[in-house]
C-alpha cells in the first residue's frame, strides 16, 4: 500500500522553499501512474511518471507538486487510479514551525496515527516515545529519608522561632495591632 508518510506544511523561513510531501510504499515496487495528491483546495497533482520501490520513499518538493500545504487546519489526500481515497492526513489548529506531520503508526486502524515531529525526508519517521521507564530501588532503602530526632527538633524550633520573631516585628511596626495586644499606645508620651 502507498501511504502519506510525512508532510511539512510550516518550515522555518519560506514555506514554498521548504515544504515537502513524502509517500511510503510498504508493498511491492509500484509505478504511481494514475495516483493523485490533493491539498483540499480542489487542486490535484498527478503522480504519473513517479514510482516507489518496495519499502521506499518518494519525497516531493513544493517546486515539483505546486500543492499549497496549509499551516492551519491542514489536510492532504491521496487517491488511486480509480479515484478512490487511499490515504489522508489532517490536523486541527496551527502546525508548529519546523515540525512535519509524520505518520507514527502503520496499523490498520480507521484513524491514522500522526504527530508533529522533526522532519525526516527520505528515511523512516521518528516515532513517539511511548516506552515505560522503570527504576529499580534497593530493598529497605527509604525513598524519602526521614529526619533524625535532633533534626526534627531543630526544624520545629527554627520554624517556631521564625514565626515568633515575625509576629513580634509585625506588632512593633503596627500601632493598631500593638494597642490590641498590649492595650496601650506605644510611642505616645504620657
């Protein structure tokens, strides 16, 4: 089968100079006579004269296909010689600059799995790293070490001292609070 493997709608700099479309063939060598690509704007590009070897890639630059890859809510469609839709890829929102819309899964699910990745024209796409990382820890070793009794005492004493000194500072600096706690007006001569 011929797949839309990767396309680059929003390169850094001039879009027309950097845009490309990549097709992938996971079957036997295929001449693409009769196949067409569409950018969704009623514009089609005939792939007649092109072929893809088995397991190979075909990279088409904008200068070759003249398709306009949209940076926002873009889509690309591939049709076989009978005019039947073979593959398509679409995204919603804005394509990040410098990232291609790349197939990351070749499963037969009804929804193709694409993601924005760094471009890899002519070679296998980078895939999403979905591996689960494990960490091994020694037995009977605490992952969050507890404080010693002396350390706990110092932590409590230090915290209490800080809040006591802060409280005294606030009382001394605010006449209303000082009056409330001590019932007299500090700083006023009697």
